[in-house]
C-alpha cells in the first residue's frame, strides 16, 4: 500500500533561505504524524507543500502514490485546520460547517444533514444556529474541525490548531483530537512547536531544525533515545554534558544527554545498576508545585538540573542554595548524542 504522504528529496527556497532542505520521509495511511520544531525550522512549509499552497523547488511529493506536481490545492484529497479557525463570522455554525458542500453544489437538505452529523461528531449538537462569535475558543476550534472533515478528506492537515487555547482547554482538546483520529481512521498531519502535544498525541513525529529532519520515530524513541544534542535539548528537557565532564564523570566520550528526572540524590538512589556519582553545589532551587527543580554545579565541570517529585505531604525541606550534595544516576540514562559540545 502506498504511503499517505511521501517526500523524496524535497527542497523549497525563499530567496536565499532554504526553508526545506532535501527532506525525505513518509507518513503511513491512518497515522497521527506530527512535525515538531521551533519557528523557522521548516515544519509549516512542509505542511503547506502537502496542502498545495507551496510547490517544491526540487524533489517529489506524493499523496497516496500520486505525484502532486502541478496539482492545485482544491484537487488534493486533503483539508487544513488553521490556528485562527478562519470561520465566516456572518454565517451560522451549521452553514460554516456545510460551506465546503455548498461550494460543491450539494443540495441544501443533504449538506445540512451531513453538517449536523459533523457537529455531533465534534460534540456540538444543537449549536448549529449560533454564530461563531457566540462560541468559546474550544467550540470554535471544533467547528473548524467539523468543516475540514465534512468533505471526507483522506488526509487532515492541522497547523498549530490549539495554539490560541489556554492550557487546560488545550490539554482537553489534545485528548479529543487523538480520539477523533482513532475513530475516523484517517491520516492526521499535525504541526506544532509544543513538545508535550507532539509526544502525547503522535504515533510518530519528526523533529525539524533549520530545514532538515534531525530525528524521526515514535515519541518514546525520540524522548528516551535522542539522536542529536538538538533533539535532546528541544524535546522535553535534558542535561547536555560536554566531552571533558563526561570523561571525568564516567570515562565516556561526550557529549552526553541525561534527562533531569533520571537524576537522584545519591542517598535516594535505589536502582540495581551501580550508579554514576557526582558531587556538586546547589545553585538554584525552584518549587514548582508537583515538583522541585534543583540546579547543581558539578565538580566535574558541568551544570545540571534535576527534578524531584513532591509526593510526600510535609516532607522535610531538601537541599538549599549553597549546599554541597552528591547526585547519582543509572549509567544507562546517559546517551551519547551528536552535535554541539556543551556543559
């Protein structure tokens, strides 16, 4: 079976800027695939290439095995949901959802019936008569989803669709989007700069940087086994320990990546493997509610931070700024990464 989306050595320039630089990857049919990266990394340009809003300067882009060269956006079996919703303020919610069918000259009775089905799918039954201005941000996002899905595209493109929502609503919508994708079984291609969104919803994700893909894989693989210093630093949080400090600490070639939650106080270390131990001085302590974050300057020549869960009510106060402490972690938590040598 042909991949839903296939990039073959695709590049796209804007003047002297190579926004997408010889990128190759594929997205399986029915997959929830995320493109993650900072602003200007190339992820949104890739989405626009799929939608047909941009054309490759080099390489090939196939959708379900069909070369898209010269194929206009309206002839591609894809649809897009944008961050700003792009709803028509003068139309009712029902007419907004049914708009794509109206353009295709579907009879009014059929398009309104299908629009009602879509509103039910996105949990907005009974709100078809309202205007978008009467809805909350989360409800408007659901309307935009229903409108994008009514033409039954085989691929749904989502360009940072939750960026305008507050944290709790964004987390709720993440769960609903993933459940919706599972129910429909269509391919979702999701662009975000939010690592938690990408990790929490994706079957696989690609991490973009400066027009290239640094790493592609399942969320757990990306997080637990970052291939480069950029991925380790960008996806979640990580301590990057440079070559000299890595040699002093563990006799290993650096740079190394160690996630902060993998580090313990030596007195609390309980894993089976003999630990790497590192003495240092506490530089900063931040109480964050569920966790406390400690920044520690190691004698080996690196600065690391660790995160400790606040699981015990009334626990005694931990180390303070200026205290000398000893940290410990499993040697298997240290991963060699390519890229810049920090720390």
